[in-house]
């Protein structure tokens, strides 16, 4: 897995160096999804944390053509990944994988900062 980080200007409020890691399988599935949705190959993946869900916070994945000001920009095998600074604090150390199981398939967030999760796996508490 190839990972290069280029973060915005360093400041004391932004101690996160590399907020997330994607497994090879996750990168492959993001690229397949982007292709199936007929999106531009330049579209990157935005990973965010939002308030909500049954545990207090929820993960959000979406496609965007370019980074926003102050985003962390990560590269995985030609896939750009964008993370805003606030989400980066909640995601630091998180590995995102794509899993197949008896209950279905989807992205799995292994977040060491999560103190609790819900049954669906898409919301968490810190």
C-alpha cells in the first residue's frame, strides 16, 4: 500500500500526521464504486465524521473532485483521500477495510479512539 501524506500548514491545533489508513481491498472497492457511479477518475474519497447515529458520531464517505482548504490529502494507489482537520482528530489511527460477511459487505472502520459502537458499525462514541 502506497501512502504519501501532505498536510496543510502545521499548527499546534493540528497534531494529526496521518489520520486514516485504507487497506488494499478498501482502495480497490472505492475505485470500483467510483467507476460504477461513472464518476471522473480524478474524484477522490472524502472521509468524515459527523454528529449523529445511535452512538453519537457517524462515519461518512463521499466522492469529491478536489480537496478543501486545510484538508489532509492522502494518496493510495492513485486514489486521493480527503479528510478535514476536525474529522482527522476522531479518525487518527483508524484503518478502513472492506469486508464480506454473513451479514453483508461494506467498509469496516477499525477506530482505536472509539469507546463504543452500534450494531450497524457506522456510528461510534469517543
